[in-house]
C-alpha cells in the first residue's frame, strides 16, 4: 500500500468540484485516510512548492494556492501515487485525456484543479506538511478484496 497527498486546489473548491474529485479517486479504489479544509499560508505554500522556486510561474502558483481554501486529502491504496496522477491527468489540462479530472474540467495549466504527489519521497514529505501522523486514520474496508488481489 502506498500513501499520497492530494489537494483539491482553490479552483476545485470554488467551482464546487470537490465532491466530483473525491468521488473519482474513491471509485478508482483509493481510500481516504485523512481530510481537511484549510487556507494555505504563505509559508506552507513555499514549503509545498519549494521544488518550483526558480520557475517563472512560482509566484503565481503561491498566490493562487493561498488565494482561497483547499481540501487536503491523504489517500492510500495500491500504487496510489501513480493511480492518482493518472486519474488527475496531465499537468496541462489541454494535454490531459478526456476522462481524467483535468481533461474533463480544466482549460488552463494554472487552474488545473488538483495536486497529487509525484514520488514516494515527495508523498512522504508533502503528507507531513499537511497532516500530523495522528490525523491519518488507517482502517480496513470490507470491500478491499474486491479492489485488489492482495
Ligand atoms: P503537477 O501538478 O502535474 O505535478 P508540476 O510540474 O509539479 O505539475 O507543477 C506544479 C503546478 O504548477 C502545476 O499543477 C500547475 O498548476 C503549475 N504549473 C506548472 N507548469 C506551469 C506553467 O508552465 N505555467 C503556469 N503554471 C504551471
Ligand atoms: Mg508536481
């Protein structure tokens, strides 16, 4: 089992797509083990997007993620990192396949609705930024054996 951090970004919350986004992740077979709504501080934005600090779009990214509340989700499942990113679609919604979250609901790379960690290392770091360990609730689901073989 893998864990990953998913954020419903400000555009997803403002456009009332939070439920849709969560539903798609759950239907994929992924399990939510932590959830909170928060307004991202400037400091948290800099920590979360630190890898992009030298990119030309960095300030816009920080301004956007701090502009309105988000929903942070800790998500667990088999190959959760890759599965969530497939369900999200490519970074640029114009290149994202129809059937993905970004491909179905987005038009602009700066308004792509959702964040998902891109590696096990980044998932661990990002989960720790948004959740304390005791805020993550691991629990068995009766239907899990109908989703994964092991
Ligand atoms: P990801 O969200 O698919 O992992 P990253 O390359 O990690 O994509 O970029 C982080 C976020 O920065 C993207 O989700 C997108 O909102 C924004 N971003 C990435 N590239 C650009 C760009 O060229 N212009 C504007 N915003 C960008
Ligand atoms: Mg990324």
